[in-house]
C-alpha cells in the first residue's frame, strides 16, 4: 500500500446533536491513525448542538460556528478552504464509520489518476448488486452520479472546479451537479464496494413539506442545466453478454452515462456484467416490462428511447414497437454486422 498522504475530514453540521456526536465519535475512533484534523462546520445550529460541539474532548477537532445558515454545499466549501490537506473526506453528520475506510479509498485514487473522488458503499447501495459491475483499477466501480453523504476527494480538484454551487441553497442536487461538472471535465467518479459506512439520511433536514419543496426546486434547477440527464434508455436484447457488444454500441451507452442518464437493460436472464451504476439489468418478464413502461410519474424517470438488438424475440419486438408508437417514443433497432464487428442503429418509429 502507498504511504498515506495528508487527509482531513470535513463534517458539515446542522442540528441533530445525537447523530452528530455519534458521527464524530466514530471518526475519531476509526480514522485517527489516517487523518490530521476534523473540520466541523456548524451551520448556525441551535444551542444544544453548539454546546455539544464545544464540549467534545478531542484535540484534533477544528470547530467553526457560522453566524448564519448557508446550507450543505456552502458549509463544505468553507470548511475545505480552511484545510491544506492533499485529500478531504466529506461526511454527512448522520453517517457512522465502523472501520478505517481510508486506506482502500486512497488506494483507488492512487491506482487511477483520472479518478477525482471515491464513495464508500453501504446501506445507500443496498439495492444494487455490486458484484455485477465491472471493477476498475483500485477495485472501484464507475458511477456518474455523486452521492455527497460520504466521499474522499482530491482537494485540489475540488477547489479547481469551484466546489459545490451555492445556487442549490440548503442542499439536494448540489452533489449531483458537482458530479456532472467533474464528468464533463473528464474526471471519473467511483464507488468502492469493499468499503462500507452507514448513512441514516434526512438526519438534519427531516422529510417534511419544506424538504419536498426544496427537492423539487433543485431537481428542476439541475435538469435545466443538464436536460439530457433525464435520458432513460430501455435496452432489449437476448442473452448477448456485454463483452460481445460492438464498440459503436458501447460508445452509445457511454454517451448516455456521461450525460447523466440511465440504461435499463432487459434480457431473458439478468446480465452478469454491467458497466456502471447507471446501468440496471432486469429479467425479461411481463412484470418488469410493465413496470418500465409505466415509469411516467416523474418526467426524469420516463423511458425516453428504446434500443433493440437483433436477437429480441419477434413477438416482444412487435409489442414494444406498438407501445412506443402510442407513447411517441423513439425506437432504435441495432443491426449486427458480424464481418465488420460493428453495429449500426436505425430509427424505426417515433
């Protein structure tokens, strides 16, 4: 393992004193051998949280009480500006560390110089079968969506890109926006499936009406900047493995991912190998087909295009094309050209 560089921890705090104390104590207990300082950015919390922070008995804490509430992104930006470490580990105050996660996260960054940040897995990724995804150098899995509750990042890149955008206010989608900007500059994002933390979620903001209004506002702001992030491609094929996909199809998939979209891949049996966490695989059953067809309750969730490979069963092909015509969805039929080892697409209905 490479020698560990200077690493600081940044924890933005807004109320939730019990959760916050538990987070800080877990960091001190598990990460002390690998870090220098813990920067606590108190975002104008109430008296109970402020008093708790001021009475913590740990010498490596750097606590700052902001005079007014700025929100998650601005708090992280300010705390990171005080650090001079090579790397920063950003943690929500409702996360819990159970082991020293830094050596493995750091090794992933060393192994891939284009990896800007790496996210530990844990309960936030419980619904993803991470064993099905391609591992990159350092053991990480590619993602194109930053979940900002926990990540180790190159501090210089964070500052170079301008940190979190203050336009997102108190929070939500400011992390997704940061991930988009990193992708557009050619940086990679990763999730490490062998590193785990616990994240409660909603520990500071709660889940009330104000939360929903903030999420809707920031979602609309995000999609206004990156309209192609609402791309949801339904890919249908037989049991053709990912390793047999031609380069033209892989390039088309990568374009969707880089734009912030998703691929929903239907096959007779769930695919054993997937490219990144924005690629999902489902067994080709009636229930899965209906569920994907009905993804219309939120605009950015709707199926926007359908791609069909030549080995899709004829009856299913006819059914999907009929449904697409009714819904006005573009269908691309990919035609294999074995001699040239390539694949071309033609629009068959809109």
